[in-house]
């Protein structure tokens, strides 16, 4: 491989990584906005609760809270979906034991020693290789 081929490959890889980082940052920015929306919903719930206590109508009517709760659930789900997309775009994984991040190829957590699970799908692999049937 000539110098120019290596240079072109390096530039292409850098461009790909930059594109990935832009996508990750876009998702993180979306999550930040969604978290702000969640805080606004929590504030509205607080107002409803305060008004109910102040007027002696404790507990507040569930109907007054349902819209906020539905919006919070939706926002939480959207944030979780964005976080999954971020994980799929990066080459890191999170330790289930201590929460630290590790390289995707690591077999053990360098902080706590947790052994990462190796997920294999033998049925799918056998079908892909023509060794089994999908039934």
C-alpha cells in the first residue's frame, strides 16, 4: 500500500469518526432538551400537588396528573432510545457492576474486575451457515 493510499484511508477513517461524533453529539443534545422538558413536567406536577394541598383537596385528582405522567414516560423512553443509539455508535460498553466504561473488546472491567458477558447467538449463526432451519 502506497503512502497516498494510506493517507486516503486515514482521511476516510477520520471523516467517518467525525460523522459518528456529530451524530453522538446530536443525540446528546436532544437528550439534554428532553431532560429539560422532563424538569418542566416535574415542576407542573409540583404545582398541581401544591394547589391540591393548599385548597385542602388532597390527594390531587389523578386526571390532573395523567397528562404530565404520560409526557414524562414518553420523554424517558425517547432518552433511553437515544442512549441505545449512542451506545451502538461508540466502541465502548458500560460495566454492569460499577458503571465504568470499557473498550468494546475488553473481557474484564479494569476498575472492578467484572467479567463481561460474551453474547453468542448459536441458532442464528447456524442458520446463516446453512446448518439449521429457521423452524
